[in-house]
């Protein structure tokens, strides 16, 4: 089940941030901003058997969508959760008439890049020294023109 993130989720999410991004986890105030102040943000949780398996932060910037963050707890990885969260973001972007959806990913993050390529994201550019440790990022984009959202099924 995918649902909106709430303040009560933050202890678990902050733990997952440290697990998944040990070098630069998002701090609590960043999540407060995303949940309460950022007018463009939609922040989701994926639950499996009542437990938090993963999360995603999607920005809807008028006709552009951007995945600001996405992660799946190590315990739940390679079970389709990342795919489910990504599909949810894409569906939301289509539903809200975005023309494309983008994200930045470390160039050495093979699991994430493989997931995005599998979902027809293409590598648009390299952002040099994008991360604090100097690692470059790929800017990846998926055009959404022609994709349709079905009001009845949500697909
Ligand atoms: C990237 C991430 C979200 C993928 O989540 P996941 O739940 O493991 O992904 P899924 O099980 O849905 O995998 C879907 C597809 O992605 C690709 N993939 C996922 N993990 C992979 C890995 N370790 N190596 C290669 N391909 C991988 C595969 O194509 C996979 O399909 P398959 O299982 O049929 O081969 C997860 O590894 C993660 O949270 N990583 C740490 C945080 C992170 O890097 N976030 C992205 C920041 S841009």
C-alpha cells in the first residue's frame, strides 16, 4: 500500500535515510520542510505487511515532475518495491499532466540507474561534482507525452 508520509513516520524514515545514504542522509528539518512547507512536494510511503518498506519524494513543478528522493530499506530490496514506488511517481506525474519526469542519480549507483533505465528514463546530462564528495550525477529524464492516466483504474 502506498500512502502519504506523516510526521509519525519520521523516526523510521530518518533511520532508513542513515541506512541508505550514510554519507548524506536527509536531516529531520528537510523532511519537515517537504511535509509542511514545500508546496510542490508529495511524499509517499510504501508499506508491506504494515511495515515501512520504502519512500519517495516527488516534486510537481507545474508541468515538470522531479523525483527528489527514493529509497527502499535494505531488508525489502530486490522485491519490486523500488519499481512500485517509481511507478507511483510516474502515474502521479501523468495524472497531473506533467510533460516529463526527471531525477539526479550518482553515476556509480548501478541499482538505481538500472531501475530507471528499465522504466525508460534516458541519460540527459552529467552534472559534474554534484555530490559533496565530488561524485558526478546523471540527470535522467523520461518524457511523459502520450502516456495516459486511467481515472477508473489509477493506472
Ligand atoms: C534503487 C532502489 C530504490 C531499488 O529498489 P528495489 O526495491 O531494490 O528495486 P526493485 O526490486 O523494484 O528492482 C526493480 C529493478 O531495478 C533493478 N535493480 C534493482 N536493484 C538492483 C541491483 N542491486 N543491481 C542491479 N539492478 C538492480 C533491476 O532491473 C530490478 O528488476 P529485477 O529485480 O527484475 O532484476 C534501492 O536499491 C535503494 O533504495 N537504494 C538505496 C537508495 C538509492 O540509491 N536511491 C536512489 C537515489 S537516486
